[in-house]
C-alpha cells in the first residue's frame, strides 16, 4: 500500500476534497506532477466548487474523514504491482501514462454529504 497516496484539492470556497491515487509514478519523493494531474481532472467530479490547488497529503489518514475513503482505498488494495525491476518499471511507465490521461483517480466524496446520508439512513428505521 506504500504506493497509494491521498491528494487534497482546495476549492475556491475554501473547502477541501480528497482523491486517492497511485503515488511514486512520476517522482519518488516530489508530488508536484501527480498533484497537477489531480488538479487538472478534479473539475470532472462533483466537488461542490471550483478546484484551485492540489497537494499530496502527508499520509492517507488526512483523507480518512471523506465519505468514500475506504471504498477508494479498497479499489487499490486489489491491484497487483509487479515485482522485479523490469516488470516494475514497465508498470510505472504504463500507470503514469494512464494517470496523465486522468485515470486511476478515485474521488473520496464531499464530507458534507456524510451527515445527510446518515440522516436519511436513520430516518428509514
């Protein structure tokens, strides 16, 4: 799971949204490239505002309060990362190309929807 990262996206209304994606595909330490890609494609999602900035989070726990965090994380759990230097480099090249096209970005949802959904659930009982 060390290859999975969270990216925070700041909206114009100052709210924060999170994405989960593969890390270490462009640069092992610097997250500027993947943050730029997430920002580029963030407006394709129902964020509830206009994205203005993206930054790689310190840890996955930064996104853990988002409503679909666990679903996004589980998506990556079942993905195979090949072993062996040649196979791994081939995988990195493939995934980074796909990320540059907007793939492998999992939106964790609007935290404001969590209480609304919970309220609807409890009203059914």
